[in-house]
C-alpha cells in the first residue's frame, strides 16, 4: 500500500525536484506545498505517513511543522531538511521527534533511502499499535469500532488527553 507523503519547501524548484525523485522511484501518494500557511488545512484533510519539510521558511519553520505534525499524530515520520544546518538545529529537531535531518544539497539516493526508512518506521509503529491491542485481548476503546488510520489517530489523541488534567 502506498504511503501518503507531504513535501513542504518554500523553494518551488526544490519542491518539484523532491516530488519528481520520489514519484519516479516509488508508488507513494505525494502532496506538495510551497506555502507553509497551507499546512494546517492539509493536515486536517489527510493523515500523512511521512512529512518532508524545509527548516527555514517564511511564516513557519520546520520545527513548528514538526511540532504540529507530532501533535496530530505522534507516529508521523517527519524529515527536516536545511541548507544551513547547524548542530543546534539538528539536536532540536531530533529532540522534538524528527525521524531524520538532511542537509541540502543532498544526493537523490539519500532522500530516497531516508523516505523509505521513514515509511517502514511508520508502518512498524502502526503494526505495533495493532498487535498491542490484539495481545491485550481487548480493544483500547471498545465503544469505538474500527482500526483505520483515522480511528487509530483518534485513539492516540484520547490516550494523550487522558493523561492530562484538561
């Protein structure tokens, strides 16, 4: 089953290059945007398995995209790219849950490898959730029927909110 991938970069040439590389070598469903302000709406419309985002963009940066994606689904694999990579930004991205950190310019093989690893990681996370429910012998939320990605996301959100005092 093809993964759903969102590519975000304010440089249209880079956006088209990454989309062309991935669509030419994979069967994944690829969405792109060069406007970071469209990200909240895109994340509402679709549950992405992998998000590839530039670090430095106007209005929003890649760390904010990472935080928003992880807030919606902790199992989304987010890959952060930058042309001006520093150790500090790589540490911050990793600390906040980035799957990987890529510096530009990158080789075609590098982006393909990292995206495929991210897709595999995402699938393992979803399979682990499913198997955990099966091993426990009962669904986490018996009143909620289904195990689609949208239902799993809802169950994850319930688990996260339940731990708070909200």
